[in-house]
């Protein structure tokens, strides 16, 4: 069980990561807003609670691996990694600029700690399967976590990979679905419907867990447990796109654009007031 | 020339042997196959190293990306399928997860060229060189026979980086010998009529057999000619070619390939001529913006002008 105090700490970290995301997007002048804010809590749970990793030694052999299949939400990954100590927070403002290690979509060779380059959708699970198979062959106890978007469930490659991971009964392998119901052209269920996702995954021989993707107690519970099911774990994390900034929440218009001027100022103000409110009961 | 009885074997058999021999030495070699273990000659590897073999089913896109993940864990994955599907179907996965990631995956593209035969045009890969050579970080090799395929396979494993090996289905004459020195930075002369050569024919892959017969026929008709086997297509050994052309006094280059004339070996040489300001005339022989079809190898070579007689006639006509 995760303590109340630890949950409060994680919430504060997540608020700071979200502030960084807004600052990065304003600085870059382009990029995605809703997705990064929506997946921030999952990333904070992974990098600050669940995963065994060492920011000072990103290639540590026994590290747990996290692959971001939906690379377009990388501002959240970069911000989480910077807050975790992989690199300086000042570097975050170089996002998407020429010569930056923080490419518009992640590039493995540019930034240590990025497990794979991503952006083109649908092949993150495949690469995670390859890593998980490799780790098993090496008798390395590390786990592989792959974050995927719901939109990329429409990619054929996704289902090829889902079948293979289940066939090989990979229990060192966890897929976390960022179920925010939006994609560029609208709501997923209006574009090409995905539901019932949980039933589909059970039919594909997955151990399925559904959690509130903003609830650290629930995330801790499913991500931390040892998988004894004999099936790979598929976590449906219900997330709110734009989470943390009321004006952005649940609006697919914020999928692919950054906030400007007053939008950004208001967003930062609301996140900072949230952070203050979270700190208050703990430290006073 | 080799006086011993002509031995024939498909180049893919050489790949299978090379993979096993390399895997015995390099314990981090793993194999992946998309439901074509027998015809891609991965069967022997699977039998000798069952723990290091992964069957992925009919899913070439997944195969490329899973291989990238295995490479990220420190392995040298070798993936095998027909070239129409890998790299034909999974080009973007190869670009993003193998080349952009710079992971040392070796892609064995089987059943390339018209010599696939009766399976027909859907299965005859005539575009794979173009698809692979355009990718940054990718190395492209194309053995002319099974002996060379074995040697190249071992070298690719010894020098791990993203690589594509082009292979053929039908059995063809062995043009090289095991004792031949093979490396990844030079091509090899298969035939020369004398110490000089007005014409250099550059062929790639098993069509080198037809090119060699054409070279011999031209020599008999008084043309001084050499045949260069382009086993290495990328990075192309440019300085070697420049040196040979100066040494031989070459005025005409002829390229011969079982591939579209656009984007393959002929294009490589045309680009080199343009980039280097070379003065040689160039004849590009290949498949001319068409798909293949069913037939015997002999029928298809003849129909598409790639048999020894057609090659001889075309080259004679070009040099006048």
C-alpha cells in the first residue's frame, strides 16, 4: 500500500511536471497539449514509484524499461524525466528547437534514457515484446512497460504485437493504455470505435486491469504487483485529456496545438494554485 | 574459369548456412521468421538454436519492430521473409524502429527478382533495392550465389548494423569460390577478357550468371569486357570502381539487375557518374517499369530481356 503522504508527494510532483509541460509548449510554439497533461500521472507513477531505474545511469542493465509508443505526447515524458533527474529542467525549454536533444518526437540516440524512437504509431508494443523476450533470454528480471494511445489501437501492427506477447505469455511485460477517448479528428468512438477494449484484451489472452489514470493508489496497486497470471498485463488507464487545466480538459481541439498567451498564463496559474493547495495540509 | 562441373544452388541456401555458422560463434544472434521457416532456410537455425528462434506468424511489420526491441536488449536479430513483405510491407517499421533507432537488425529479403518464377508478379520483388538503399544507416548487400551469401552473412554478423541482404529462390550456378576473399567494402571481378576492358558490366545478384555468359559471348566477338559483381550496393565501393575503370580504360558501363531500372543498381551508377563527373556512357538493363508474371525462370528472363542472349544483343547494340 502506498501511504497518504506519498500520494500527496506524487500529486505535487505531477503538478510541477504539468507546469513544465505548459512552459515547454509555450516555448516551442507547437506540439500537443491534451495528451501530455492526461498521461502525466501515469508517467509520474512509473518514474517516481514503480520502476527500478537510475537517472544517473540510463543504460543500467537491470533497469525497468518504459517505451512511449505514442511519441507525440513526449513533452510529458521529457518533463517527467527531467524532474526525475535525467537532465536539467532548463533543457526542457529547448523542446522542438534546432539542435535540441528533445526532438519533436523522441529519438533514442539524441537523449539517454529514451528507450526507443517513436512517433509513427503502432509499433511500440512490438519493440517492447522484443525487449521482454530478450530480457527473458538473458534471465534479466527487469520489466518492460509500454504506454500506448487509444487511437493507435486502430493500427494493424498493434494487433500483431498484442497477439505475439500473449502467445509468448510475457509476464515481464505491461501495456498501459492511455484511454482518453480523443484522437486528432475527434472522439475515438466516433472515428473508428474501440470499445469494448477490456473484452477485446481478455479475448486476446491478457490479464486486464482498469484504473483511474489519475489515481496514484490505483496505479500503484496494478503496476507494482507481481504478475502471476501467466498472461501479459494490459492496464486500461482512464485518463482525462488536458487533465489539471480545467479549460483544456476533455476537448479534442487541444490534441495537437499548444496554448498561447493568456491560455498559458491561466493554465500555469491554476496549476500553481493546485500545487499550493496540495502542499498546504502537509507542511503546515 | 572454373573447369569443374557446374554446381547449382539457390543463394538462400547459402544464407541459411551462413546464419548457422555465424550463430555458433556469436551467441547473441537470434532469428525471427514470419511463417516461412523452410523456404527462407531458417529451418536449420531453428533446429540448432530453438531457444534463439522466434516464430512471429504472418506479421512482417511486427517482426521488424520486435527485432528492433531484441537488438535494444543486446542481440543481433536476423529476420527472414519474402522481400515483397519484408521490406515490402514493413518499410516504415524498418525505417523507424531499425534505421532511425540505429539498431543492428539483419533483414534477409528472400524471393527477389524474376527468378522467383511461377509464383508470379505479386511475389517477385523488383523494388527492394530502391526501398532499402534510400534509408540512412542501412547497408545493402546482394550476393551472386550461395557461397557468397554464406560469406556475406557471416560478415554482417561480425559487423553489426542495420543491414539488408537480397536473396533469390531458384538454384543458380556457383560463380565464386569459398577461397575467394570477401569483405564488406569491395566488389569482385567475375570475368575479364583481357587486361583492358572497353566495357565493364556491373551485375548484382544471381543474374550475374547470365551476365557472365553475355560477357564471354561479347569477348568471343572481339569486345574487351570485364564483369564486376556488385555484392555490395550500399555503401557502394566507389573508389574501387574508379580505380578499375582507370586501370582498364573503360568507356562504357552496363548495369544488369533483376530489379526495376529505376532506383536499383543502374540508378546507383547513374548517380555516381553524375556526382563524380565521370565520362563513361551508361546502359541500364533491368525491368523497365513493369511487374513480373508467372513462368519458368528461362521464360521470364527472355520475356524481360535479361537472358544471356538478350543481354549480349543489347550491349552490342549500345556500343555499336
